[in-house]
């Protein structure tokens, strides 16, 4: 089954995949959309700043990591020293 992802969702997945631990803070709407597709899990921790909507901590799931490996293989090579 082919997943339909928005530009924001792809950007978030690439950022999570290229990060150290596969976790980062994301807006709730994007976090919920990715979680509904089984690509991330949403934690309870949130980050807020004045005048901004809260961002929730998300972590790549095994399915999310597999999707990223298929679509962003060169990300790790690009970030290597």
C-alpha cells in the first residue's frame, strides 16, 4: 500500500531520520497525521513558546524507520563527517 504524505510530513520524517535518536518536537496536526499512518508514536511531552502552538515529542516507529530507509537512503551519507 502506498502512503500519501504531505510536504510537511515528508520534511518531518527526513528530519527525524537524520537526527540522532529519531525523536523531535512536531506540531500536533502533523504528529497525529503521521501517527495515524503508523510512522511515528506521539509522546506526552510538549514544548511551548509564547504565541506558538504546542509541539509534541514524536519518535519514529519501526515502520517509519523502514519507510525513511526506502526513501531517504542518502540522508545518512550526506550528514556523515
